[in-house]
C-alpha cells in the first residue's frame, strides 16, 4: 500500500513539471514521514531493517536521484561577459565613447585627431565590467561550499551484507543508516531506533544546545508544527551526532533535503539590491534627458545655422555635456574609499556595492547565536533554592565538574572557568576524589564522591531529576524535608529563570554515603538539594552599544533566530532590544505573503525559524520598501544572507555563511556596524552630490545653449570647447569622494531616488541659465562690440571670427566658474564656507580648476581651442554674475528643502 502520493515523493525525471521549490518538497515529505508508523514507511519504500540489495538501491537512485546537491546550469563565458558589460549604466558610457570617437577621431581634421577621451571612457567600461565579472564568478562558490561540507562516508545496511561504510553520495531514499557519535548526518532521515541520541543542529536552526532524538511517531494533527526542524524523530543532512547511536530510514536525498533546499536557494538569481536599482534608475533618467535634448539641439541649430554637419557634431557634444561621464569613476572611488576605511577596522568588504547598501539600510535582521551572542555557555550565577547567590553551591558544582573523568560538556567547562576567574580554585584544593558515578542519558545526572575530613556525594543534573533523588532541601539556612509545597516553590523559581532564557541545573549532596568501592546509582537518593546553577550563552560586549548606535542612525534591529523564544527574549533584554512582539516559525508558516508583510512591520523578534522562513521575512521587508541587512553565521543563515541587500557575517562563521555574505567582521566588536553605516552614507552622499550638481549644472548649460542657438548667428560654444569645459569640471570633481559630509545628514538612512534627480535638475539647473543669458547679452551687446568696435553684423569676416572667439571664451570662463563654485553650493543644504566647509582636497582642486580655466585663454592651448584673451572689463562683470548666481542657488535650495524635505 502506497501511503504517499507521488506528488510528495516525485521522481527525479518529473522535476521539470514541479513548480514547488526543492525546500517545499522536502518540508512536505518530512512532515508526512514524522507522522507515519515505521511499518508504513518500510512498506512505502519496499524495504525493511535489512535494507536494499544493490539492484533495488540502483532503482531507487534512478527514481529519486543521487544524494548530491546539483549545481545550476552554468552560464557560458560569453553570456557572463555580456551580462557584466551590458547594462543601462554602461549603455550611457558606450554612447559617450561613440560620441567621442565620432567627434575626436573620425570627423576630426587629420592634424587634430585626439583619441584620449575615447580611450579613457573605454577604460572606465572595462574596469567596471571586469569588477562585475569577477563578482559574478565568485557568486557561484557558495553552493560549492555546501557540497564540500558533506563529502564523507556513512554506515549502511544492505541486504545479505554486513553493515558497511559507503560514500554518502551513494545513499538512496529508503536506505537504512547507522549513526554514531561524530557522524555527520548525510541525508534527511526518520529515526527508527535511538539510544541516547543527541544531535547538534546549530548550523541549521541556531539552537546552541544539542537536541535529543527519539524513535517515536507523531500523531497526524493539524496543530503540529509545519516546520520539520521542530520534530525530534527526524534527523537532517548537515547536522552532527554528538553522542549516542541510532538507526534511521532515509526519507529524502540531495536537493530534496532541507539542506539541499538551502543550496538551491543560494543558486537562484538574487533580486537587484537598492544600490543596483538606484544606479540603473539614474542611468535611465540620463538616457531619457539625452534622448530629448540631443534632437532638440540638433534641429534648432540645423534650421537656424543651415550647417547640419556642424549641428550634428554640436548636438553630440551637448550629449557629452549633459551626461556625468565621471560617474563610474566617482562611484568606484567612493566605494573603494569606504572599503578601505572599513579594512582599517578589520572588516572585509567582499562586494564594493554593499558599502552603499549598508548606508541605505534601515532594518538590520540578525541571527542571535554567534552574532549577538558569543556562542558558548557561560555560568551566570550559583544560587540557593531561593535564588540568592551562594558560593557553597558553586564549590560543590566545581568539585563535581572538576573530578569527573567523563567527557566534560560545555557546562562543566563553564563551571570550572567561572571558579578559576574568581580565584577560588586554590582554596578548594584540599579535596580528593574517592569515586564517581558517570553521567548517562537515562539518569540525566552524574555524581562524584570527594573527601576532605568527611566524605560527600555531590550530584549535578536537571532540576526534575534532582527533585526525584532529593528528600531534603537547604531552606532558609536549615535542612528541611522536601515537601510538595517546597517543590512547587522551587519549580516556580526555576520556571522564572527559564523564562529569563537561562538553563538551570540542580546541585544536591549527601554526607557519608556507602563505603569506597560500593558506591552505585542506589546512593543517589535521600540527598539534600542545595541550589541551582544558571547558564547563559551571553551576548557580545559590543552588542548593546551597537544596537543603540544603529538606532541613533535610524536603523531598527530585528532578531531572526532558530532558537527558542525564552532564550531569545532574555538575550534581547540584555542587549537593550525591546521585545514588543514575538512571532514563532509556526506562526510564520500560517501567514500568506500579504499577512506576513504586515506582520514583519510590527514584530521585533522571530524565533524557532527555519532557513526558508528567514528568507521569507527578509523578502517581505524588502517588498515593503526597506533596505535590509542580514547578519548571521550559520548554514541556516546562508540563504537569508544572500536574499538581503547587504549580508554581514562574523569571524567565526561557517564557510557557507562567509561565502554568502557581502561583508565579514574579523573581530567580535559589533560597533563596526555603526562605522559601516556611516561609511555607506558618506559614499551615497558624495555620489549623489556629483550626480545632482553635475546633472543640474549641465542641464542648465544645455538650456542656455538652446536659447543661444536660437538667437545667435553662431554656435554659443565650439564642440571642442564644450569637451574641454567638461574635462576641467570633471577634474575638479575627482576629489568629491573625499569631501566632508554634514553630521546630521548621516543620521538618516539614504536610498536612491531617480525622481529626486529629475526634480533637482528642473529646479536648480535653470538658475544657471538666468545668468548665462545675462552673460550672453553682456558679451554680445557690450563686451565684444567694445573690443571690436561694433556689432557682429557690422564687422568684416576677420573681426566676426574674433568676435565669435571672444564670445566663446567669455561664456567658457563664466560656465566654468559657475559650474565649479556650485559644487560648494550644492554639497550642503547649509550656507557654504560659513556653516559647512568642503574638505581641503575639494577646496584646493576647485580653486586650481577655476584658476586653470581662467588662464587657458592666455596660453597656446587656448589658441588651439580657438579662444582669445579676455579684456579687463569682463572680470568685474563676471564677479557680479557669480555672486548673483550663488545667491539665487542658495535661495532656491532652501525652497527645495522646504518642499521636498531634503537637498541631496
């Protein structure tokens, strides 16, 4: 009788017809297996405790597939290269390169050909594309790390053969496994027999303590958890057997395992981050403006001047002038500067783009274990039965842990370290060990017998176990019978400690037990309960300060953990994170995407989560418009690290988490998160400064060009002069990545908004046109006629050429001054030079740029650009014009901030 429909156990050759992800198939299959009787499972897989013969194993391998994590089909090298070099951003650069090639090489006169601009732009494209190409190649390594982690062997039973070790990729669904301490579980399996089986699932679930596994069957009940990781009759690929042994039936292999589902998700193409969306949005804004402006300029000049070839060259030059061609360099320099600053704080930035995403982040999701906590058990305090500190309890616990000869667990080590750190060990050195009764999982306790004047049996174990073997308790300084009322009081005290996220062990003692050589489990009775030991996986010292600092910078923290809610609540309280709502993984499973989107906004802590549920929560936050960071260190965090806009891992993370992360902290100091946010926002601020100031000033210049083209009998500026103007301006901008950023600007998360660039261009750009037009009028009607002795149309051809050259020179210098000084005006919403100063690098470079541009007309290079020396009367007019322009921009940006809330 087949108990599972084939939709739950699909054949490998039917995968193409299945739209459910591998993780979902694994979940459904495991939930069914947890609730089926062993005989029914054996019947379905047509096997028994003796296992398959080799023929049947091969048939099952063909049907369900091998126990391997398949890799996504690799893209060809050509497709990877095209994907790296062709995107909206590089399209703008390719257009610029084509323009430069046309104007500077193809159509230029034989003696004036200059390919340098074309070479520079193509170099930018090459560098940008190569960086992206390398990052894409590294992206596929995460899934390979998962595969490498499970290359080992396991003991199986095959029909008519003794138990034998085989490579785990030869395991098939339905195989009988034998698990022992030290084994890595090679597939998802149902426990058939178990003896004291403890399995560490920390890398999958985040639980710091091993989980005991049993062979029982769950009743099919709608109230049961929908998360297979909650069932303790299932074992999962990638987990480790800490102690005990078990026989297990393989339910799922390869991609159909929980582990395989994580690997498949890591191979899926990641949604564009906020940085990538922002850059693409900016690129399309620039492209749309070019598509509108270039034809308009072409037709205006073509119809008014009659020279369509010259008009075409001029229109192409206008396109160059409209586009901030230094944007890739500015972005790369900003990102590299941020990465360099973080490296000095021992932070590895694997993906440069993640620096800006860090600054845009407004929600940080963090796993608890190993990220906020130290991921090792610490003894918090030793107490009497009332919950008061008691050093006698610590002494007896120390003697128990120190003198036992079995494997010391994390709590034994914590007790010994706690005593040593407080200098108490030497005062307790007078004891000698007489005997011991080792720990076993049935008793769940262990005892030692020590002597120091008198002989004592000291027993340590779980509270319920200690209550069973204790007949007395030390209560208010006296040894009294352990009544039901006293037991209730003790249980209430322990329950409160558990509610605080503490693990509690009890300590009991008994004086003068059986003679040496006759000690046994029977002596563990009629003991006196002395008190408790409370243990905790403590938070990192920097966690509380980091959370508080992130809050001051507008970043809220949410905890996403596989650990239980009580422990999580306690850790959150210790690191100063208010817990208003806790949502468990079982609750997440019941919510559809719409309901989850609302729930993630009002919930601070999510506990008992599966890896897939973590991914759903991160994805829901991103769909809600948040820029999400995720911090984790386990296999269970890998998919969420990839899903987030920026993934952060820590120094002691598993390889797969480090591979999936964008940023890795080499030290445990979480305060570098604050520094990362600051560097990210500086990166964004200085990038958006360049884009907005350049796009707006260039847009204003192009409006001026249109006005002049329609009215002047000659081009307002030669194409080569426009390119020279842009070159000088771009050189002034190379120091913008090193500019200062106002402190209050860094306090708020920043994300890319292409529409704000359009608004900024429309508001600030035309301001320069006002003064460009006044400069036109003064040059055309006052300065040039004053130098050449008459109006343009009254002059001969030679004088008209001089008139035109002087006009071009005057507008070139005025444009350079206005464009360059506006850097200081737009870089801050405050009053420049007085309330906010640029960095000395920006100040020096802009000063040198203005000086160089002003002197060019007096040099041989200026004559090569068809420029002429400016008369002295020009400069007072220039000073008044620039002062008026700066005053107008100051007024406009204040209005802009009042209307739209921010300048940059």
